[in-house]
């Protein structure tokens, strides 16, 4: 029984540990906080285990479904993942908002389909054990995270320092510009910043090098919405 159990968990154990160097914290609307894995690291992990994508493992053609509500449009994606043999298939579902209301105006996310697809693939790979330690809450334990850093050798790498953030005076200037710009919200600015800086979750996360770009973007949006 023990040998059989060990054999059943071989793949899970091989994929279930997550390198802290390739995780990032996130906060969802409502205040929920968690840890996510970088999608490219997940692909690398699968490639290490099974070989190149399309040969040792792969993704079936995704299926998208749109759901239209009164003030929102949602996209759901169903993805299938095969591994080892094309008959070994697991499925995952992901979703995102294509259209939503912000301060009474329509906002359309041109990356919603891509995010729904990535979400679906990552959810499917949970069934093989990818990110198991994160989903089981082990990355909430600082001692476990340090253990993983040592195991993956992350402690030998210096963390990449983020560029300097904008000053309080610059933040105040940006806030004034947003308040004065018709149809522009702080979240709109954050969404613009995320295209170049995925770690930007609020205007206060803006780095100094993006300050002038943000001012020009707000001015452009204000002119278009006038």
C-alpha cells in the first residue's frame, strides 16, 4: 500500500513545490490576498517534467463563452491539458471581465480573453500538483518559504529592486489630474501602468520613470472624453 501511494504521488511531489522567486502576492477587490505563480515558470516546470510543449505535454484548443449581464460582459475559457500521453487529459476553467462599468463609463479590457485562457490553463494544472504548496497554504508559513528558497537556490540570488516610486508631491499632482479628467479613474491609470509593470496595483505603486508617461496619458484621455 505504501509503495503504491508513493508511486501515485510521484508526479504531485515533483510539481507541487513552488520557487518563491517566481511567485508574487496579489490583492483582489474586496481585500482578499494571496500568492500566485508566474505563468512562464509553470510552463518551464511542465517542460522539465514532460519535455517541450506539443511533444511531451500540450494544450488543447480552448473554448470561450461570453456571458452578458446588464452592466458587465464576462468571458469564460475551458482549457484541456494532456500530459505524457494525449489521452491523459485534465481540464480547467478560467474567466475575466471583458466589459465593466467604472464611474458610469464602459471599460473594455482587450486582454480579458488572454487572462481567461491563462487562468484556465493554470487551474487545469492544479490537478497535476502545480502550485500545490501555495493552494494548501504552505506559502503563508515564513519558515516553509525560507526552506523553499534554500531548496531552489533563491537565497543565492539578489532580489530585483523595483525602481524608485513617485514622490508625495508627484502623487498629489497625479491625483489632482485624475480628479479633473472626465471619465478617468485611478483604476484606469493602474490598468495602463500594468501593461509595462504587472506589479502595479495602485497609483501609489507608480515608479518615477512612469510619471511623465502617466501625465500624458491622463491628458490624452481627458481630451478624448471632453
